[in-house]
């Protein structure tokens, strides 16, 4: 029998705010343990939560970026369970009436454009961290993360392969980065994804029994984990068995899944509306502000780039990989009015140099205006492409503006026929054999001779002119 | 400026140390450490007692629980800060039923408080320590908290005035939560006028409590002296059952006659769903409590009882250090919220609550300014009389819980004696209409509390009920 894989995901995204969700403390990653705590996020007796408007705004932006229906009224709820890193003994979240529902995300699956429906988006607070390796023989608790604002995004079971899941998550991550709501770092835990997976015979519409995969911390990890689980479920079903509903934990080091003990998952969370917090009411002003905050999202931008700058779909895709790169490109393209050249430079020399320096478009020291100047010098023939690469490195190293560097190092392109002809004569003298063979019809040797002239000029000679002059001289 | 507070502290220390003391206080200030933070404030130098479930930085906040025996809060409750800002001196923390769960103060882990009018009887609860401290003349005013009658019932039993304002009128920040949607800070004072003054001091919006109201705080003391001419006072027949003691009936009728003589119109009304109030309260209160008290897990603060593993530590800490009534309510509430029973219990109770609210709204919309009822079905009962019968104990709240379920303001004023013991009449008013409520209370008080007055039968060995009274026009 042929089986179809059905996957839905639950994604937790840490919102980029200065304050925790219900108190004034800063959410931080990697500071001293318990340095960012207060009576509210410690759950001290008598402390009360108050909702942080910034976090709410970012959550609304997220929901709008996912094309959700955002509800004017949603309800905070308590999810009750005991755990040492959960200071109040309950997590404040949203349950029966979430912030938003009924959205979708378009992404590029292996089979082309695809759509995943978003069931719901809700706001909740994060728990702290239990640290098992810091104090010998004991579990330590770090509450820096406790109370950090999250949105949880729940999809419908619309994904059909592990590779699709990975592609969807990477498009979702890009979308959230564009919306500027989160750092979206899986390594740092600011983006976490769990997956529900089941199989069914192709052609059947009813869903099979699903298992849940948790504890994955990379896109490749989730793809691998799903591949393993799909293979396992296939074996079970082919062998006439039944898939049991259970939670599986991914072990990244061993690249394997383990069953969660039933004790760990048998929770009755006893949800009820949090009496400390009135319903979350979104005013028209807040909704309008959130709408105006939504930037152009990746797919729209990619489409516009092909139209407005006459780029290929591939180039537009590369340049919209991140919002920073797209912004960078667009600024260069607008300043130089040479969008093609700008695209080639950014995808070529600039990207290579950024990679070498461990930087991205947001941090690269050669800012768009400067790159535009450099491209301008190439476009008007002042310097050659080859020289421009050297200049780019020098600019990145802080040696000055492109013009200054060109002037200081004397890198200006040489087009004076007298100087060019002198180099040509030297080359013909040095390579009489090649010159003769060219004259005898071996025209492909022209490239070699031009190259020799370029070398003699330290790259400063205008190659087109050298080309013409050489042909005349030997013609 | 500190003379009165020093005398009060010295008197309390002497009285509480003597044989057969009231045990109204769990902690009393060091006379040397007393200070007035706002010498110009309206309560400058006035000694005030504070129920030990309101957080204070200068005393432990035990909530009458073994678990928090040594817990000291890093912050003052907002209402305590406002007391200090008004110049009041917090002279000590008063006894209470553990976590405010009880109607007799017998559920304190540190021993019961006795009624100053008859030491073989309970002072009521859960704010029994505060009521006894005022009735005994230790302090002119005290703060309590009222979740189902915990200010009004002990006020009635001890012959003092107890106000529970509208839900949201006073900040709950620093009030250790029992049932968040019902809890409200209240006042216990010798007179309506003092109650009005104290209420005005602690009331008003607090950005740290999302359920606190932004409405302006009126001059309650002025309202208390306004008189009842033209007011319509409803008498709900469900609160005067056939079974009511004829002595009580006579006191109520007497008070109503005097109000009528003062210009009020008395109108019989009905609140048909009040009969569901007790079961409704004993589902919702425990449900919220089961979640609110989850933080007392021995992980971060308070006492801990070690166990072989985390789960055992939780179980031992909570089963050893929490009292019987607290555990009873946690179990009731956990059950009421658990899967499969949630709708039947929690859901049904929420419906009943809405019906109770609708009853009040209908009566108040019909032109009734305030309601008059007995505060309790009878006077103070004997110590130990009801400890083995929780349901009988719960029924002492039968007339008070509806105000908490509806969130409306209510006050208990002495109206005479029953069997030689103080007895209180309760006035309820629409949301935010404390002024009408206090006008009626003031008139009831001025009309005379019938034979016997409200001073304790057996004078305590403490100081006479002197000390400075709050500034303001003479009563």
C-alpha cells in the first residue's frame, strides 16, 4: 500500500520585546542565572500580572502577517501543572478564545507553491529553565526566561512530507523575520517547533493516529526526525499493527527519537480563564498601528523585484532571502539605477566577502551608499571589475571611500591609447610566437594576449580598449 | 506624632502576652522601629493593623500558614503603601484563617483568635484578628480582605464596621490571592466615618493590578454623613427566611423603621438566585484557589519538606505544611476544574454567578439604591462548635457571598445584640455606588445600635479605645 504522510506543526516564537509578558523584566539569553527576575515572574505571594502592550502588538503583527482573523476580544487562561521552572504552578496562555484564527502561509514546496492553513495564533508566557548539569546531584532553576512573551502558531495538518515541513518552517521563519517580531533563532530557542505526524493510505481523507515530535532544535533535525518517524509508522502499519498516540522526544546527538514516559505526558491542565487579567481587548487604534507596522512580506517583495528591477525569479529569490539583504539590494539599486549590476555584485563579490567576514547585510561595514559609489565607478569605466573587488575589500577594512582608495593606490582604469599601446608592444615582444600564430588565424589566442596586457597594467588597463587595439595592431 | 502608635504597640504587646489573650496579632512592631512616613498625611500617626495576607516589608507575611511562617515579602502591598503615604503607622499583622479560608479564624496555623465580647466565642473570619483588634480597642482601624464575607462577618461578630468595596475599587497587588475574582481588600473600623476615610485612603487605580478601576475615588466620608432622604432601600425576602431568629428579625425591622423615619423608602425585593450562592461560591472559590496556591511548592520560598525526588518533595511540602481546610479547598477546586467535571462544576457555577449578577442588576435597575439584610444568620458561635462540620461553617457566609460573586460593595454595621452578642446589618449597593451604601450605613449607625451598644462586654486589658482619630470633620 502507498501511504501519505500528514503533518501539522506547532511553532513557538519568542517575541522581540524589551519587557517580559506580564512584568517589567527584560527577557535575555545567556546572562547570569536569575539575574532578570521580579516578584511577578518569580510568582511571589501577592504579585499580579499586567499585560505588556508591546508584546501584544507584536503578536498582532504576527497574526496579521499570517493572514489570520484577529479577534477584538481574546481571553487569558491558566494552564495548571507543577514543575520547578514554572514559578506560579500555572502558565498564563490563551485557550478557548485565542488572539487569532483562520490564517494561512504560502510557501514553496518541492512540488511548487503550496499553502498551509493556520488554525490559531495565541500569546503565552514562557517557562524558566531547569538546568541539570550546573549543580552536582541537583537540578538548578534559572528563571531569566520565565515570563518571556511567546506566540504559539498552530497549523492545520496540511503538510505532506518531512521536506515540506522543513521548507514551510524556513519560509515561516523568513516571514517572521521580515515582520521583525522575533530573532527566530532555533539554536537560542527563540523559535521552537513541534510536529504532529500520521499516515493514511493514499486516497483516504480520514486522518490516521498521530504521534507528536518534540524537542527539536534545528530545521534539519525536524526533517530527519520526521523521516525516521514516518519510516517507523510505515513499518508498523505495513506489519498490520496500529500506531499508538504518543509523544516522542528527539535526541539530536544520537539522531533518534525516544518515547516520553506516559507519566510525563498524562497532564490534566485544568484550563480556566485567568481571573487576574481582564479579556484582551484590541482597540481599532492598536489594530491600525499593527497593520501599518507590517512591512512588505517576502513573497510580495520577490514578485516586485522581478517586475520593478527586471530580475530573474531566481535572483529575486536569493535577494529576498532575508529582509536585510533585500533592503540592502534595494537601496543600492535605487542609488545606482543599475539594478542588474547591483544584483550581481551583491550575490557575487559582496556575498562572498560577507561570508568570509562572518557578516550579513545588516552588519556588513560597506553600506549600500558606498557600494553604489563603487558600482558607479565600474559602470562609468573608471575602474575595472577586478580592481573593484580589491577596492571593496579595502573599503570593508576601513581604508576609506572607494574614490579615495582608487586615487591613493592609483587604480584608475587606463584608457590613454599611448600607454595602452606601449603595454601591447611589450607583450608582443615578449610573446612573438603567440602573436604570429594569431596572425595566422588562431584567433582564440587574443584572450591570452589581452590577459597579458592586463597583467602588465596591474589590472588597470581598460580591457575593451586593449581588445580593440590588439586586434588592430595584429590585424 | 508617634505617641499613639507607641502606646498602641505597648498595649497590644502587654495584652497579647497575658493569659487568655485574644491572640489577634501574629506579629507586633518593635516600638523603637515605628515611624511616620508622611507626617502631613490625613492619617498621620494613626496606628493601623494589617491582616497577615497583605504583604509588608517590615513584618513576615505568613497568611496564617506554616508554609509561609518565615516568609518576608520584598514589597509592600499597594494598600499598605497607601496607608504609609497617608501617614498611618502599621503596628502589626493580624491573625486570620490560613490563606483567608475560613469563617472563624480557627483555621490559622498559629492558633485561633478569640472574640473580645466573649472569649469562648470566635471573632468570625477570616479577618478575625483585624476585627478583634478594633473591637478590643487595640487600634482604631485595620485592614482585612473579603472573598466571601471575610471582612463583614467578623465585623458583625465583633460589633465593628466592616466595608468590602466594589471589586476593583482597591488594588489587590500584595493581597495574597485566595480566589482572585472574588478577593477584595476591606476595612474594619470603630465607625462608618472612619471606615469611609480608610477606604478612601486605600482605594484608586493601581497600574500593578489589571483588575483595579480607573474611576475617581469619591469623598466617602462626606457620603457617610449625607443621610438617606429620598433613597430607596430594598429588602430581599430571600435574606429574611422564616427560620430567622425572631430577635434578629426584630433588629432588622427596627433598623428599617429608623431608616424610613429618616426619609428612606423601604421596598420588598427578590433575589431568587441567591439560594445558589453558597454552592456557587464553594466551587468557584476553591477552583481559583487550587491554581493560586500552586505556587506554594517549596521550590523558591517558604518552608520545604525534602523527599526522595521532586514529586515527593512537592507532596510532602504541601501535605505537611498546608492545613486541613486549605487542602480541602484545593482538592475541591482541582476536582471542579478537572477534565470531565469542568463543565458540570466550574461551568455550572459560572452560570449561577451570572444569574446572581443579573438578579442584582434587575433590582438596582428598578430604582433601588441599596439593599438591607442581616450580615449573618446568627451571632458569633463558640470556638470549636463548627470545626468538624465544614458545611455548617460555610453557611455562616450565606448572606455575604453574593456581594463577592456579583462584585458589588457591601458593608456590615452593628445594629444591636442577639443573645447578648453583637449583631450586624448588611447594606449592599450597585457597582461603584459606595456613596449610597455608606449614606445608609451612616444613618443606621446614627440611628443607634439598639440596646447594649457595641462596646465589648469584657473590656480587654489593652489600651482604651483612644488614640488619634483620622483627621476630618468631627463625627
